[in-house]
C-alpha cells in the first residue's frame, strides 16, 4: 500500500542520526528488516547525507515507527523506539545545541530548573528552525508542556493511545544532557495518532534522581 506523502521534511542530518541510532539499538539485520517493512528499502545501507537539506519525509519517518511496532510488538517496539530516541540525542542531536548557543559549558553554571527550561526551549527551537516540525514549550506549576505540531513520529499512524516514544526518548536524553546526568519523567498525554490535534508531552520539573 503506497504511503501518502506529507510534503513535510526533517533535514537529512536528523534522519541520518535517527537511522544510525536505530542500527546501534537493533543491529544491522534489524534495521534492514524494519526499512523493508516500512517500504523504504532505498535507505538500507544508504542513509541520508550529513547535511541540513530538508529531504527526509515525515511519512517515511512515521512508517519506520509503525514497522518497529509491527515487528517487535507494542511493548518491544516501545522499548526500542525509546532507546533509539535517546541514542539519537546522544549520537548527534546534541550538536544542534551549539548552533543555537546552548552549549554544555553554558549549562554548567545555571540552576537546575533554569537548565531544564532553557534546554527544552533550545530543543523546541532546534526542531522548529531546522525542520518542518513545529515545537513549543510552556511552563506550568510542576511541569513543562512541550507541544509538537506536525509530528513525524506518528505521521500517518492511528492508535488508541499515545505512541511517540521516539520523541519521549529524545526529550529524556536531552534533559539528561542539560542537567548533567539527571533523569526526568516525560509523559505523552495527547497524540495526533489517537485523535488529538497535536502531540503534547508533560515534563515534570522534579528529577527522578
């Protein structure tokens, strides 16, 4: 069945980082099987170039996520997507921080609450600036509200419950990076795939450790 193209794109660099992270998590044969199942065999051994051209289709990104779940089941797929999201940030999304002035050194000298707030805003700005994914952050009493409009993670998918585990993993690892190793609870409370307008995440201010 042909996928409907979204007309929205990630930069090649983000697509490349995500695929490399997935390969790290599930192995060469695992990623090969997933890309075949997602009907993007042209990506096997041929990841996007390491540049900022917006050429990685949201519909392909969503299909890859659906293929992971189909192959490994909802529970196994969730774990793999979370790990791939975390590995994506560790493998290179952190590079984007320096582009918008959010370097690791700058985060060392500010209070934890400010680090989290600045870090989330930096992540949202990065995706909004470099891709067709629009993200923003608002602050509430005990949590931050991170909203993704046009979410590639669940693009073209339907589900009874939120499924953007890759995005949760990226947020978790990003917060670990800006906070110097602390873990935060990140919960997706609305998801476009389950009928909500946007994908909305709560990030609780109190670290878990």
